[in-house]
């Protein structure tokens, strides 16, 4: 069955809903259809604080029907393939959707099975993760149940969404251990495939100091390749060679390897690494001119965050509108992303930067310092701005 659509958006997550809401506000707004099989929409950034016991996971979730902008048609189906030569996508439900313009925003794929033993180990036996609504509650359970020993926090050898998240939860856990009087009995280790604590030197310096003050051990260039729940061992391989490191754990927070979704990776829209191949400033596809992409599934060489999408969406919308009117694409995305680095309860370093690590701070003070005001922004301000501003096309 073939259906004709005007602007078709794949994915009703942060990127898809924000782009749709902004498009609807344009003069001569196009007809918009969003394809997404999910009945729910999650505000994932708050999972750091859910894992740290500040909020219940329910605060992160709304019904998809509630966040769908009025006037958008929603097809509850999963896209399985793209045929950009024919301006067509296929769905699991057997539909062929034909479009004038396509916006691809299905997010990033979590590859739990890329680590041997992880699919069976996760969510029990002290192996937890903030990466998933179905998992995040167990993180806080695990931190509370920890009685001392080795607490390990991992970061994989792939791009991930929110590169700060794997360490934010570590700072919350470490503070909890201190508050509970068991810090002396705990070894806290950050075992990461990255070469340093954070990619932007200004914030890395501040984080290195915190790590030292809190007596956190680091293992850099170490990629988690296997979990052995029976012996409570985590096996890491050095990213620069074959050298192996085995750490015993009493609790472990795992950030899973991630990639472009398989149906994107295998499609003609993908670049060599699997992401939707778009121009890093205009967000237009490099080969198929009526295709655009934003968010985690795109090839944009920025930090994969909701904050980045906030700045991508206006550029993309301006360019989709211009493209439809056969005008030059003047919308320009500069790579802006932000990462509220939660370094404790009531403490945040607000990292803000653009392409090539250019610092792009909002506030007139040194944002590399831990501040309560930035924590309040993260915990209370940004969630409100998300639900009532960004998803309504207001910012
Ligand atoms: P998503 O929001 O993940 O949405 C993708 C949508 O596509 C989903 O609704 C899905 O159902 C749909 N979809 C998938 N496959 C298909 C298909 N085949 N067909 C149709 N639809 C499909 N960002 C920040 O800015 N600040 C933070 O502090 C922060 N912290 C984070 C902490 C954690 C623990 C996590 C997990 C994320 C965090 N993020 C943070 C990242 C942020 O949540 C993501 O970058 C953002 O949600 C990406 O938006 P997206 O629309 O690209 O993908």
C-alpha cells in the first residue's frame, strides 16, 4: 500500500517532535507526518538523576500522543528501509510512504549484545545502567545496596549519547558512599575507552581535579568487552592493542556500545560510519537533496545531546522551508552542544561548546566551576523548558 506525504519525519523523539513543532509555526506550514512505533516519549537527560535517586523514573515519561504537536499525523509503525531514489520509505506494517521532503531522526541504537555476557548480566547482580527507562531504577537500587568493594563505571569505544553521562552517575554514587559512611571500604574506578576524562580541555581540567580530590581511580583507553557475572569480573581490552585488564566488581554501571540504527546503517542514506550523511552546517543530505537529518542518528560531528538538537532544529527548519521554496539554504548550525556535568548532589559544571571544541558559554561566569545554580537548572529548569518550550516549538 502506497501513501503520499508532504514532510515525513522518522522518529518522534527529541529531534522529531522539536522539528515538527517548529515547522508547524512557519508561514505556509507543510503537512507533517511522523512515523514512530513507540507509545511513549522519554526525557532521557533526567535519567542521571533518576539513577542517583533524586527523582522516580516516571518523571521522564509522557504518552507519545500527549507530545505529538496538534496538526501532525502520527503513524504508529516502524520504518524498516529507505528508497531515496523513489522518495519512499517502507514500514514494518507493510506500508510504502512516499514523501516530498524527509527528515530522519530515529536516534541512536544501544548495542548491549556487543559486549559478551552483558545482555544476561544487566539489571541484576550489581550490573546496572542509566541507559534505558527499563534499567535506570535498578541503578539507584544497586548504589543503595552496595556495601563496599569495587564500584566500576564504564564508557565504550563508540560514539554515545551524552558523553558526560557515564561519569555523572559515578560522582553521585561516590557521594552516596561517603554519606553512608562506606567510602573507606569502596574503590571507585572509571574505566573508559576514551583517552581522557572529557574531550574539551577546559572542563577536563576541572574534572581531573575532582577525580583526584575524591580519590577516584581511572583506567583510560580501556574498552569493556566481556562481563562474567558468575565471578563478578569485567574484562577490558586496551583500545591501542591486545592488552587485557580484568577488574573484579561489586557493582558496575555500564554504558553500552552504540551505533546508528541498523536500518539507517544499511540504507543508501548512510555515510561510511553508518550515520545519516548530512552537511554539518545545513543538515541537508549530501546526496539526496530533499532529505534532512538532525539528532543522534545524524552524521553531525557534535556531541549527541538534546541540547545540540535545540540549536539544530531552527537551522534545519529554516532550510527545509527554503528548500521547498527553491531558495538558498541559509540556516546554519555551528555545532553547539551542552552537557550539564553533574559532579554531585547540588553541583553541576555546565559545559557548552561548538564544533572543534570552541567554548560557547551562556553565563557571565566561569562555567568550569561547580555551582548549585547550574544544578537547579539541570534538575528543575531544563525539564520544564523541554516539555513546555522545546517540544512546543517555542525555543
Ligand atoms: P531519541 O530522543 O532517542 O528518539 C528517537 C525516536 O525514534 C524514538 O521515539 C524511537 O521510538 C524512534 N524510532 C527509533 N527507530 C525507529 C524506526 N525504525 N522507525 C520509526 N521511529 C523510530 N542530552 C542533553 O542534552 N543533556 C543531558 O544532560 C543528557 N543526558 C543524558 C543522559 C542519559 C542517561 C541519556 C540516555 C541521554 C542523555 N542525553 C542528554 C541525550 C539525549 O537524551 C539525546 O541526545 C536525545 O534524546 C536524542 O534525540 P533523538 O530524537 O535523536 O533520539
